[in-house]
């Protein structure tokens, strides 16, 4: 479950870099929680084929994060904002506004 949350966060950040088909697959599987069979059947594909495609999308999202590190930087900024919130709420608010939190 935690791994699904992490990959969903990456999709929120990098989803627009995927093809429309990749976004549809990801959304069907992770957001709408459809099974591989439910995704495959209307398209006349196999579960295995859909599984491989979903796996490639996950790999692509992970690759984007390893190269760009946007999620990692956002996580660090969130932690920083929380730590300084007690001392300087104005700065913390500014950081949270920048990262959209």
C-alpha cells in the first residue's frame, strides 16, 4: 500500500511526461483500482500484456524521479517547513505555498 502511494505521488508530479495511453493505464490500475483483467478485456489484450505495460509506466516514473529528484526535493522542503514552522510561521507558509502544500 505504501509503495502504491509513493508511485501515485510520482504520477502526480511526472504524469504529464507520460503518453496519453500510459496515463490511462496508470489511472485505471492505481486510481480506479481496476484489475489487470478488467483493463485488458475491453482491448482484447492479455493480463500479462497489461501487467508489462503498467510495470513500464512505474519504471518510467521512477526513472524521472531518479533524474529530476522533484519529489525528493519537495519532501525535504516540507520537512524544513515543518521544522521552522514553530520559529517562523511566515517563512514556513511561504515554503508551503511554493511546494503547493
